[in-house]
C-alpha cells in the first residue's frame, strides 16, 4: 500500500529531475517549513524540502561549526556533494539559526541561479506580524515573478492554495484515522506519507493519498496490546528509529514534528487579499519554538494531540545541539507528565545507536505497562 | 627582556568605569527601597523605552550579568549544575544558564538574594532570547513579559514596512508598560534616552577608531571593561558622558603614543565573546608583543558605524549631530529602531558573508597581522556562520587561528590547549615569546 | 656537529639526534606520570647510542605538549611547527601534513621550506584521535595492531556516527550485541575516526602530497580508511611517531648553521 510513498522517499531526486524534464519546470529547494510554498507553486515552480541523508560526512566542517545541529550539517552536505544539483533555486524563511547556515553556505558554495531569504516574523503572537508578513510576501511575489517570468495573480494563487489545502485536508483525514483504537497505519507508514509530501508535487501526492484513504478502512496495525505513542520535537525523519520502536509492540499514533503534523496542520483560510490569507496561515500554524513566545502555545497543542490520539506516552526527540527545542523541552515534558503522559527523552544525531535506544525504549514501554498492572 | 618601544600608562577614567558598573548592579538590587521599579532584559533590548516610566527605573541586562557570573568560576559552576539538574541541556547559551542558575540558587552575583524584576522587556535576536525570559518567568512564578521581534532584515534592505513592524511593536510595548506599571508614560524622557543612546554608541565607535593608531592605545581586554557599560545602559546620560570623557583620554594617548602593549609588534583581532573566565589569554599574547586591538564584537555590538567621507569606517552621525530634534513619540521610536537595526553586529544574523566583509575591513583599516576566532560553544547567536568568516578571512590573506571554548562555561575551555595553539599561531606569524 | 630534538608527547617521548643534519639516532620511551624524569632517561639513552656526551650537543630543541619540562633545551618549537618541518624533510613534495596522535589530530598546510601556512586541530566533538580507536580495540578484545589489520577484511561498510565518541561507542556496543562480524565493526570504527580527521583537515584544505604522521599512522586500518575518505593514497612516514622530534632536531641544526645559538 505504501510502495509509492517508499519509492518517492528512496528516489526523491529522480522524481524531481523527472518533474523538471516533463514540463521544463523549475525546482526550488526550501530549508524550513515556514516557506510559503504556495507562492512558488503559483508560478509553476516545484518546492521540495532539502533534507539530510543520514550518512556520516566529512565535508561541512569548513563551513559550519560542529556545535550546530547534525541535521543542518547533513543538509549542507547534500548540497556540497551535488545531490541536489537539479535545483534552480533555494529559499528559506527565517526560523532557527542552525539551518540558516546551511542556506547561507549553500548560497556561496553551491551554484544556483536564484536564492531568497524571507524574513518570516518571529513575533507570531502579535497582530503586527500580519501586515509585516503580508508586505514581505508581496516582495517575495515580485521576486519570484522576476525569476520565473510568470505572473502570480489571484487566479494563480487560488489554484496553488487549493492544491495545498486539498493536500492538507487529506493529510489531516489520514492523521485522524490514527486517533481510533485500531489505527490503520503504523508510525513508520505515517512518516513516509507526511515526509514524501515535502518531496513531490502535492497534486501527485494527493492522488496517491486519496487512493490510500479509500483502501485503508478495515486495515488495522493494532493487536489490542500495543502501547500508543507520540513522537515530538526537532526535525525528525529517522525511519529506522521509528521502525525499531514499533517492533517492540508499540505503535506511533501521533506526532508533532515539522516533517509531520506541524507541516500540514492548518489550511489557508480565504481572504480577499490572497497574500494576507497566506501570511495568516503561516503565522497561525503550530509554532516552531523560535516563534513560540511569550506564551507557550505548543504546550496546549501537544497536550490536545496526546489526548485526541489517546497516547500512552511520548518520545521526545531532540536533534543534538538544537537550542530552540532545548528551551522548550523541560516545560513540555513537565506539562505532559502532569497530564498523565509519561515521556522518554532521546537525543538524536544523523545516525543513532539503535541498540542502545532499543534498550531505553523497551524500558520505557515496560514502565507504561506497569500502570496497567495495578 | 626586550626594551619597551612605547610608553604605557593606566587609564585615568578606569575607576570611574568600575564605579558606574558597580552602581548599576547595586541600583537594580535596591530599586524597590527607593520606590523605584526594575526590569530585566537583554543587552540589545530597547532599554531607552522603559526610561519613559520615570527617573527611578533600573535594569538588569542579561548577557553582562551572565558574564559577571562567569568571572566567578566556582559560583558559575554551581549555577550551571543547578540548571542541568532542572533538565536543561548543557549546550544552551551559557550566559542564559548562568543567569537561570542564579535565580534557582536565589543568589545575586553582587551579594544577597536574586532581585526579582517587576517586568521583562526583551527583544528576540537569536533563537534563545525570548525563550530565555520565558523560562525566567517560569522559574519566578510568572513575571509579565514583552518581547519585540527585530528580525526584519539586514539594514541595507530596510524599508517602510520593515521599520513599521518594529516601531508598531514598540508602540504596543509602551501601552503594555503603562498597563503593567500603572505609570503614565513620559515621551520627553524617551526622547532624551534616545539621544543619549545615539551619543554613547556613536562615541564608542569613535573610541574604537582611535585604535587604528600604532601603537594601539587600548587592548581588547581593557576594552571589554569599558564597552560593557554600553551593554548595561547605553541610553543613559551617564554612559554617554563617560564615553566622551574616555574618547578624549584615548585621543590624548594616541597623540602621545601611549600604548596598551609596550612592545607592540603584532596586531590581531578576535571575535565572538571571549572565554570570560580566561581573559589571561590576552595577557599571554602580550608576551609575544601581540595586541588584540578589538573585534567586530567589541566595536559593533555597542558601537554604531557608517562609511565616512574618506571611505573609511567610522562612527555613525547622531541625529543631534545632524541637527534633528525629536518631537514625538513615534519619531523617537523610529529613530531608535532605525539606529539599532543599523548595528553592524546585527547583520550577520542574516548572512555570515556580510560579517566577513566587515571583518576584512577591520583587518585592513586597523592594520592587522592575524585573527583569532573564538569558536564559542556558549553562544549560537554570535558564533553562527563563524566557519564561513574564517574561510573568507583566509581567502583575503589574513592568517586565522581558531580555538574552541565557551564564554560562560569554563568546563568547555581547555586553557593549556588554547595556549598551545597560540604558541603555534604566533610561531606561524613569526613572533617568539619574549622571555623575562 | 650534533643536534637533538626532543618531543614530549602525552603518551611517549621521542628523541632524534642528528649528525651534520642527518639522522644518527632515534629513541622512544613512555611518558608515564613523571615526564621530566622520563624525558631525561630517553635523552640519556639516545646520547649513549650516539656515543656522545651532552656537552657535545650543539643545540637542543624541544617540542610536544610537554616541551616546557625540557628545561635544558636551547629552544622550542610547537608540535605543529615540528611536524611540518620533519615531514617536508622526509617528503619534500609534502603540502599537507596530517598528524594523528593519542590525544589530538592536526591538519597542517606547509610550504616547501617546511614552514606552516595554516593549521587546524580537532575539536571537542570528534570521534577522533588514537585514544578512541584503542578503546574500541579493547572492546573487541584484541591488540590495536590486529584491530587495524582486521578492518581490511571487512566485507560491508556500516555507517557509524562520526561526531560524538560517546555516541559512536554506543553504536559499537549495539553492533557487538547484534553479532556483527568483528571485521565490519573494526572498519566502521576506523572509518569514523578517519572521517573526523578528514573533516578537520578539509578546514585547512587538502593539497597533495599529503603525509600522515603520528602514532596512529602505524594503523593499517586507519591508513586504508583515510585513503578511501580522501579519494587518494596518503604518504605514510616510515617512523611516523618520530617526525615531530626530527623537525625539532632540524630546527636545532638550522639554528647552529645560521649562528643563532644564544
């Protein structure tokens, strides 16, 4: 059922190259999920997220100091190694400092014809963010029009917004299926579905996802005894890790990651000013910690996810050296545990010690089981 | 020992600088005794704005406080361990961890219990800045907090809507301050504070320009003790006046060839904050006749700069120097926002290549032989992009020595290894240690 | 004319005596807990082997982390300087020197006179340096020489975290429990260390010819991993641990030749 998604995941670069060849379109690589992809898509550009490859590498040390997260270095390594040589442009919306370096080093050392740095506001809890971001998007629109020589008017934006909203709707429907007592998909499968959404044209993805949704009813990966888990934290696309966890009589039924629900959570709500509408969507989406202040909106959001998906516990995943999440994790862990959701904390690198993590996850699952005994 | 080439003299205004700093920390702690109010926020925050609340408003800026703790290694260690016990990661900003630790232990670095601020007034310059005070509020059982987002883009791209975003948040902030404190806001005090801030930061740049002289009248270790006043209250008349006094004294030193290092034969610059617990590395360098004349960090975190008519880098002209009189609150805020957005040290957050250009400019205009880069594990904000800065400096022909350390966590600084690297670097530059 | 170079390292003390600029004697001894005494012992042994007394030495230069223990030295040179000097003497075409010892790994760019142009030293986050490899050989219960040789028999590459020694060690333990063939584990460890070293050297830039020195350069598994990581073969010094002391001795010789003895 998931072969298509697996194929996209394994051969993401082939997909992008074929997409380019088909209609001589341009592909833009984005470094953060705050990038308003709709604007690029409206110009006929395919946005693909630049992700790492989970391989140790020795090429980024001259460019990024080792104390920045392994993910951002893995991302830059892909560029330096030519894996994304088909990209016509790169773009980033400012969030954390770590990934910003991947972008700025890429600008200098990996030739692309176009690059754009969007000043996505951090003060998303202020109403002032809206007019600011709307104005920034106006500049982005002009820039993309200049690059592609395509017009990005209301019509084009509406079409792009609809494609993206449809994709988000389908993903939310898919995600909702994991709330029930017999989830029809494993966490690994769910991760494949959501992460490939960042790699391919959403039109293509929606076709396959819609077909999947038709075939899922009646399927169950539960066995009545599996512990229901949530994973949350920094960027995470470590499929082998998820596979290992689910081999231990557990199923991951919820997530709060930017490769998961944080990416597709909310749609663009219609407004007369389309750029204002897009701005609102990105301002109001589940926040990255760099933008979650002064109030901690992530806490109620994560708690709601935990409740809605009836999780037994959560695995908090943090990329080594990820400052934004490190600032949040103690508060989130406390809130989760006080609400009755025990947490296991794990620090990630591009490769993880699967054996050692297995021991910890097993022990954690055992403690979840203890409550059932009494 | 080689014969001294230049005359040395202690700074006359040195003690005054120390007094200003000591008074600052005392005033914050005793604010309530005089019926005053006190707030906490970052050194980059728009400190001029709370001045409109009255003459009895005192602040505690976070980074210098964190650095002050770092000087006291044993207290710092206690703070850091207390924070780790609470579940926070060791690689977080070390200023922040020292500060949090001080709260957890309820111990003020300048004696007594930790004085809880009445409100938090912050700006979000790095991933941690607003989060810092979120945690402070958690630790203290809740403190009202207002934080301004300043990430509107590099200064050369500044335009109407970007400035508006910052200024509108400032307006919101003033309304919030009035609500929280119950005090009526005085625009006159704001305007005065803005003028003071422009004067102090422009004057600091003037002082740094004087260090282009050979021999350099100031060394960077000394400069830290002087520039810190700008990180405490650059908006105060006291600091602005002090910097003018300091500038005049430094100008005198230049005229009379009074040097920071008597045997100056090698000129260097550093970058990022130094390892505060190990400033002796600067004294070690002096053994080679090497002087660190400053850095983008020392020059441009407090200093405000612009191109001079002769094409060199120099102080930014203040509104007062341009004959501008500020009439309204909005004008004051616009000038304050624009002034701060032009801060050179702010630009690298958008691209390290902007910083590289400035560093190469400093190396050229201050006539440098080499650069020492502190790969500072304690501050992601200032270390961001440092590897690219290194490459750019090398490409521009400046030898670079990189050393790892931590500005506020002494466990991450290896003194012997760093000295050893310095030996190798000075050897590469062709300078030998002058033995007594 | 006799000159000497003394390299006081973390693990071992190396002494090289030159006669008229050519190598006459090489001696090595463990540093232990009393570096000053150990240095004197190895030094005296070298002099005896050369058949000379201390008075007959024209100039002595000390190098290495413990060089300040050599209070009778006439001069000193850092490990970086000594490594460059010694490497270029042995291999005149050397442009990049990679020095991997127990505690540190260094990447050095040098000119044809053996003068250092740029250098880098491995950072805190590194599964680098010999100490890690030795620890892993102990985990697999075999001497380090065997560990290196065994890695050449590996039939599959297993990617291992190459940033953090603690993580990497965890991964090795996992592999052992998963009954992964020892040869493959050995190769993974050597690849991880080589990757960290090459990562660091890339900061100064890799220009041929690349010479590998230091104690870890005796490890055939490490050499193989380095070659694969760089994409070409490095030149390995025959007695890699002596290069620093040789460089110091050469500087001593030059000091006398150019009349710089104080």
